[in-house]
């Protein structure tokens, strides 16, 4: 006995309709089918907090409250260091110049190594505090020239004090014009060379400290 022939274009069950062949995951009409379990019980859970409130930000995203990176480091106080270095150069020049003058006046002659030592001390001390800034190095060189000049005046004053048999303080205080005039008359090539050596040594001392 033959089977009945099915009519053509038989309507099919729409996708996502009633359960088909015992498939419990087939969706209801008009609803998306739920995803099948993957076997990982933690697959659908959100990531655990890391304790960093900025961990979820994208690269380049600004920090909250409209600011930049939180806890930005403060810029170093460069200007304060420069001014302090210049002041140290001035103080070192005065002290070194007086010591240089005492040495020169005691032996009644100038020593080139002493002039180099004056410049080196001024440059090293100033750059140690103020860094290798050109302003600090330039100030050290200028103050070193002044220190050597001051030492030469102190040395001449000590010699005149011995010759005139008057106190050193009186020579400096009451006859300072005579001292500078004597320096001008006695100045020669070596006198100016010592001034230049002081400046050169100051630059070397600053680079050594930096």
C-alpha cells in the first residue's frame, strides 16, 4: 500500500520556534536563542576589582576631576639653586681673596699656584651648590678675577704697613687710594696673568664639581 504524497511547499517551522527534536535551547517565537553554556562558571562574570581606580581608563584618557596625571611631581627650583650658587661664589671669592693676599703679603710676592687655587675653589664651591648652569660658571669666573685682585691689594697693603710702620687697618681704611695707585704702578704681565689664571681655574673647578 503506497504512502500518501505530501503536498508541495509545506510550511516549515520558523527559526527559533518551539523546541525541535528535544533541543531545550531553541528559542521561543520572536526571542533570540540563549547562548549555550561553555562549561566555565566564571565566563560571564565581570572582572574582579584590582584596587586601582584608574585601571579601567584607556591610554591617553585624562584623570577624573578634569586634571592631568594625578600626583604630578613639582618642578625643581632651578632659579633658587642658581641664585644660591652665585652667592656662594661671591662668598668664596671674598674668603679666598683675603687668604691669597695674606700669603702674598707674608712672602712679599705673588704665587701663580695660589691664584689658580683661588679660582678653582670659587668655581668648585659655586657649581657644587648651583650646578653647571652657565650663569653660575660665569659668575664664578668674574668673582675669581675679583678675588685675585683683592688678594693683590691685601698683599700690597701688608707690605706698605710694614714699610710705613702703621697698622694694616689704617692702610686699608685711610690710604686705600695709595694702595690702588701702588697696584697700578707695580702691575705687569704677570699681574694680569694671575688674574686670567684665576678665571680659567674657576671654570675648571666648576666643571669638576658638575
